[in-house]
């Protein structure tokens, strides 16, 4: 069973974009996952192809209509579709590596990209959309968030990253930030590689990396350490 992604957007030309290149693009070409992109505007109303309207209660901007979005969702996802439906939203739960790994083990995803001020609350409830955010900042649309989320999932799919890299040593996978990396040349602008890394002593290297990870996380992301202690 391959991972199936369906994306609903007003800007279908933004896809596959980065997802068509490098690791994700090769996996797409090799059918390790599939991507369906649908234009929400195909379900617009009337001659003017309307998809949005003024917010009830007044205020700035426009809101994506519930009926238009629901029709677009129903065209790609039947009620018994097992795939989670995510709505890209700055007020959603923060997306994490843990969720990326969980989703990579599932059947796929339906992703709704918002635009304008957002979407009518009733379609969120009526179609069981889970609001997910990629960070505490506001994008102009959900497409970049959808691209980021899918990229993080696709690289974890079986056979995508290759045998030499399981992905389990990376930042967040063990709750910590990753240790620093070095490669050739041995000396760069007077800066050398820490001796331990060239000592050939694998146990010492592992211990050094673990200590670096911990120190870096304590310095940059104490919240991650606090989160680990709670678990
Ligand atoms: N008025 C909204 C912001 C709308 S931004 C608010 O204050 O919450 C327009 C669209 O961009 C959103 O509907 C969402 O789909 C997307 N978007 C913006 N920031 C995002 C983020 N941090 N994570 C995920 N999606 C985001």
C-alpha cells in the first residue's frame, strides 16, 4: 500500500514544487507515494467562480466558503476514507517529528490549504478537519505548510532515504537536537575537527555526540528537555 496524499488548494501550480525534486521527487517518480492535487475553484459557485465571501460579523478579508470547500473535500475523500484530514492553520496544534513518523506509517493524508483570512468554521467541524500549524508565524496560504509537512513525512517512508540513513539519529527523533557535524578538509580557515571524531574510538565518539546533543538542547531548546522530563 503506497502513501496517498491529496491536496486541496487554490494554487495547484504550486505543486509538486519542491516535492517533485530530490528525495521526495525520486520517491514520487518511483511510486513510493502518490500525489493528487485538486483546485478548490473547480467546486466554485456561479458564473464568477466564487470560492470566498465576507466574514459574518464584519472585519477584514475574505473567508473560504464551507459549501465550496466541503464539495472539494468530498470529491477526493469519501466518508470511509481512513486518511486523516489536515487543515493548514496557524492556530492548529504544532506539527512535530513524532507526528510525521506516525503519519508516515499510515495510509496517507488529505491536506486542505487555506487562503485569505481562513475557512468557515462549519466545514472544519462537518468534515473532521484537524488544524495543524508549522510554527508561530503567519503564511499567506497553506501551500508552503503542506509542502513542509509532506516533505517531512515522505522522507520517512520505507525505502526513501536508503539503507545508510534510518533517520533515527536526527534532531527530535530522540527528543534532542542533533550534535554538530564535520567533514573534510581537516583544517578550514584555522579551525580543526575535534580530535575525538578522528580518533577512531566509536564509543568515545558516541559519548561525545550524546553530550553535545544534550548541551546544545539545554542551551537552545530547554523546552524540549522539560518536555522529556514530563514523559
Ligand atoms: N487569519 C488567520 C490567518 C490566515 S493565513 C489567523 O489569524 O489565524 C492564510 C492561510 O495560510 C491559513 O488559512 C492557513 O491555511 C495558512 N497558514 C498561515 N500560517 C500558517 C502556519 N503557521 N501553519 C500552517 N498554515 C498556515
